[in-house]
């Protein structure tokens, strides 16, 4: 899969202007370097990723003025009875994010991927909680993820994650840039409600998913080490 295929299509249709397209393509190697870095630091292959040519925003309800920008999302899909996890990376992040920010967000989504695969391996995905509040969603998000220091053997990458995700990601400079150079120019937006951003797979779908035993074993090791790390923090 060409990770830039949707961006190229949007540009060819005139939805993305030439300057934004060229900037995103020029800066895309930063994303590739981040994925390679995460694979090296974790010893696990990164999921399929692609650039979404729109600004993805989420709101608790259609009439609310409260919203959050989703710079990346971890999306599970069933295609022709085959399970696939895809990381959706928004074009505004690629175009305007600092290197450390991009790598931190990619690493954060990788932790989501591991959590998703852990739940699938244990058949825990029949129903996932839905939060109607962005803050509650952030809190729930942070309490479920694997411990970054257990997963990544890269001190600089860990610094990026801990500085940018102390309690949910917020980068006001990046948000201001995205608002000025993307949103205010009327470039494509995608609205995703919080309940659409949860994972729901049927028992039948889950039963058809076959995971590599070695991969499952590695996830179990990371889960055990993360649990021990959290207990040390508490006591």
C-alpha cells in the first residue's frame, strides 16, 4: 500500500492545493523515520499506515463547541474476512508537526495497536466503553496503554512521549498552525464522534483472527512488565 495514495488522489481532484501537497510529501520522510525508529526501539513491526488528506476532529455531540483534533488514529478493519490494523495519520500533522511531536504521536498510536492486539488475543473486544466527554476519553486512554519505558528502548523517543503525553496530547502551537494554514483555508475536514472512535468486533469476527504465537508471547511479556512497572509506581 502506498501510504500517500489518498493524499495524491485528493491533490489530483483539486481538494488539496499544490503548496500543501508538496509540503506534506517533502516532510513525509520524518514520518517514515519515526516508524523505523519505533520498530527498532520495540523489536515489533509497525502496522500499515497511511496519510489521511483531511483534518480529523472529534466532538462529544454535533451541537457542542468542544472538540479535539485527532492527529492520528488506530483503526481495526475486516477486509475480505481478513483482520488488519491501520494507523491513520492526518496530513496536517505531517505538514506542520515538529519531528519530536510526529514521532511521539506515532509511538502513542503504536501503544494503542499493542493494546488492541492484547485484547484480541484474550477475546476482550466484544464491548468497549464509550465516553461522551473528551477529558474522560483521555483519562481512559492513558490508563489502558502499555508502559512506554517497557516497550521502547530509545531514551530520546521516551522523552518525546513523556513530555507530550503527560495527561493526553496537547500541542497548542501545532493546533494554532493547523487552524491557520489548514482549517481557515477551508481545506478538507473529517468529523468523527467519540462513539465512532471505539472498537467493536463481533465474536464471529474475533474467532476468525489468527495471531502469530510469537507475537502474542511478546505482548504477554510486555503486559507483565508494564503491570510490574505500574505496581512499583503505586507502592
